[in-house]
C-alpha cells in the first residue's frame, strides 16, 4: 500500500489495544486463560506496545475476566510493552498491586445515568471513590489512565453537553491521572463534535498530548472521528483487535474501532505505528475461531489470508 501524507497529522500514533479487556469482557464465550495469554502475546508480537490485559472489576459483574490474577501470573511480558489493567476501586487496586501491575486505568462517566447503571453511584460519588485509588497508585509509582464514557451521547440522556464532559475530565485529571481517554460509548460522535470537545478541553488546561480517543462505530464514524482527533494533535487511539467488544451497559453500542481498520488508515497516511498488519489480522482471525464467529473488522475480512502468514 502506498502512503500519502496529509498536512497537520502526527508522524507517529500510539495504539492503545483494548481487545483482551474491553473486547473479551463483552463476549458471551468465556475464553480460557491459556487463549487469553496467547492472544496478548500475539498482539505484542505484532508490534502493539500497549495491550490492556484484564480488569479487576468484581467477577459478579464481569465474569469473563474473573481469572485476572491467574492470567497475570502466566502471561508473557514482552520488553517495552505496557500491560494496563482496569481498576474500579481500592480493592481492585490492592489486587493489582499484589499482581505486580505497573499501569492501571479507572473508568468514569460523563453522565449521571450511566454512572448509576455502570458504577451504582453518582458522578460525584464515583470521583470520590477514584480519588484514593489514584493517590495510592501514584504513591506506588503506577501510571494511571482515566476513561470517561458517554462523552458525546448517552442512550438515556441524549446529547451530552461539552461543558459537562469538560467538568468531569478536569476533576479526573486534578486527581493526578496521567492520561484521559474520551469514550464515544454509543458511537454517536461526529468529527465536528470531536474537534469542539478537544478544543474545549484544551481551553480548560488538558492538552491534546494528554488525551486519547476511544470510538465505537455504531454510525460508521469511528475512523472519521479518529482523523479529526489526530488533526487536533491527539496521538493515542484506543482500538480492539478484530473489532471485538462493545459496552454491556449501552444496548445500542456496537463494537470498538477495529485495530486493523485503524492501522490500514494510519499506514495509508504515512503515520508510523510499529504494527505488523498481516500478523495482527492473523491474530484476530485466530481469536475469532475461539469466539465462534467471524471478525467484524473490514480489513480482516478483506485482507487475503495468504498475506497474513
């Protein structure tokens, strides 16, 4: 594939791979630990330098990831690769620290409705819950990311005001988080909305270099929204190998942006990712066989199998 640069885009993009956590947590099939470990190892071998491994959410709520400790005990850790885990509260942080984790993420909401359904708390109560988690994590030398869900729309509240998202984002970063990921949980964002939100965050003191974007493709806007974010200076993009995953608390949400589809676009723009696309596509095909269904990624579907060897 030939590369054609466009002005105003970064030279390199960091892909924050969420398939093993955000992808598998929404699958009805319980994937064995050995397959999860192999999935993570194959993603790292394909060149991904950040692979979100699992979650320490209570097994009652996410049974697909009930084996977090077991997975972390057996999975290989490649040199130069980060393996963040999602931590919901101080009990989750305790588990992460015992497991030797060095990178964590907390998961907040920009709306009250989703905070109630996902965390069983108000937005203010959830932020109060995260405060000691972030403080203790930083005291222990951990890197901390904050996810903010429902940044563009909410199935119960409709369009989410930009100032509401900015307010939650500022409070999260004031806790001491290193990075903020903006989630379009139900996939209703459009490029202009993305540009406006990133601009408003910049005016509030959260620059694009501290942001990541996490788009769902419900209305086919994920790549367009990603390109808009890159034009605003964002250089970290969340995606899921093979497009697996979605949101169990938002019924209208489809899968995450497929990492292969993202890499195809970035490489076509001459943007470096460090990712071996055929190896990645082969990994997603392999996981699709474990899940018992085809990969929804357009690139995985289009790329000839022989090119993945």
